[in-house]
């Protein structure tokens, strides 16, 4: 229960970022260069969290079968999410896909805290950037269909609440057996890699053509998290 409470506490940070992102979208949306830059940086941070925190736990605990099952489950879930995004139409479809995305983010955050407080804290920092710009893009998409700015903010902030719900769904992981934890860590690893390769970087490339300094921000984000990992031990 202590792990879940810690995860919920840190989930408040990306939750607040989601609300701020919604406000930014209706007041002054960021330009494509800034959006692409931050998405590259966030992708590097998330990738470092996956490679530096989640992957070592999988390798340390071992178990080919649970790793394979969890990884395959992650692949199926991410492909289903991608298909849902293709089919989504209108405000309800947009909110549904974003909500499922955030629910999975929360689930992975809870799994990361089960792997260790350091992993959870670093992933919470990475997800804060992701949720910030996810809420910005969601609010912009809603604004094209919903006239009231207040409703746009409320709807966007409301769907971000699914992130802490995902954390609560991961609560039993703390008491799971080692093979089950390994499988869930594999699921979380696949989800994070999907977030980097198929969401953050894809959306960043759609914003504006890459420049050397924007590309460099991916590696800077990776290095920043590595330094933080070393600093916190």
C-alpha cells in the first residue's frame, strides 16, 4: 500500500501538468518548433527511464516465459490502441483514445514504482512532459469542435484523471509473485517504447522538419535522466 500511495502522490505532478497544458492550449498554444523540441526531449527521457530502470529489473529477475507473455500482451495492447486511434472520430472518440492512453501511462507508472521508488520517480518526471503536451494537443483538437474554452479545459482535465486511476489498477503488483512482476515489467517496457517510437517522436516529426538542435534534444533528454539516475543512486 505504501508503494501505491507514493505512486499516487507523484501522479499528481503529471496530473497538474495536464491541467496546465489544457489552459495553455486555450490561451496561447505553443508553436510547432517548441512542441517538437519538447516532444524530442520527453522521448529521450522516457527511453532512458525504460532502458535504465525497467529493463534491468526484467533482466535481473529473469524468466523467459513471463517476459515473453508480458511483452506479447504489451504488443497486442499497443496495436489495439493504435487501431482505436485510427477509428476515433469526434470529441468522444478523441477523449476515448487519449483516456486509454493515459490509463496505460498510469498503469505503467504504478508498475515502475513496484520496481523501485527511483524508477517510479524518474518515470513520473518523464510522463509529466508527455502529459503536458498530450493535453495541449487534446485541448486543441477539442477546441475545433467545442466552442466553450471552459468546457475544453474541463473535458481535457477530466480525462487526465484516468492517469491516477491507472496507478490504482497497478496496486496489486506490489504483492505479486516474481514471475508476475516480470511479466508486468515486460508489458510496461513495451508500452514505454511504444510511447517513444509511435507517439512522441511521430507527433514531433509531424510538427516541423527536424533541425540538428531539435534532434539533439532527444539525446539530451536521455543523458539528463542518466545523470539523475546516477545522482539518486
